[in-house]
């Protein structure tokens, strides 16, 4: 059946535009997924069976542990934040995890003989409760979190 003023177009076997490219073209910027790795920024961080502080504990991580992050999920709201990350052994609360990249410097063998050459990498965060260097520092006690 052909309607007046309408043209029939055959659909392609594969979409010409994806939902993500459509959303981007409209000017929306969805929340990007976390980086593939995270660094624990608190003294202790409990791993939970589900994204909730009342869920069973499946393990514990220590400060500066680097862990793979597989998914960002919405869970129990803790301190005005409901974002949790899925890991190998369960879920961890995102406020105590710094997304990081494992990005190595490219070797420069041409200049290595001319000068000292090395790489020093130190994971460090000096977090404060407010965007002010004089405000109270976060993570100052050692009780387990989430």
C-alpha cells in the first residue's frame, strides 16, 4: 500500500546509525564507562556480593590495590553516591576507587645514551572534603568502608 506523498525505502541489513552515535549527534553526552582499572583510595574497602553495604562481604581490598573494573552499576546510595563497580569478586563502592589507566611511556632509545632515562610512577591522591586545600582531608581514619 502506498500513501500519497510517502516514499518507500528499503531498510539496510545493518543499521546505518547506532543508538550511541545518534545520542552523540544530538549533543547528549552519556556517562562514560569507568576506566578498565581502579585504585583503592581508602585504607580498607569491602567487596560485596551485590551493590549494597548490607550485602555479604566476599573480600577486602587495601589502599593502593589495583583492580580490574568490569561495569559501573547503580546500587545503594552511600554518602550521596549510588555508583558501584563490578569486579572479579563482587561489587565495590565507587567513592573509594580512583579510575586509572595502565599507560606506559614509550621508550626513546635514540636519546637514552645521551641522558639519564627512567620512569617513576607514583599513584597518589590528596583528597579533601571540599575543593579547598584548607578543608579537611578525606580518608584519614582506618576503619573499613562500604
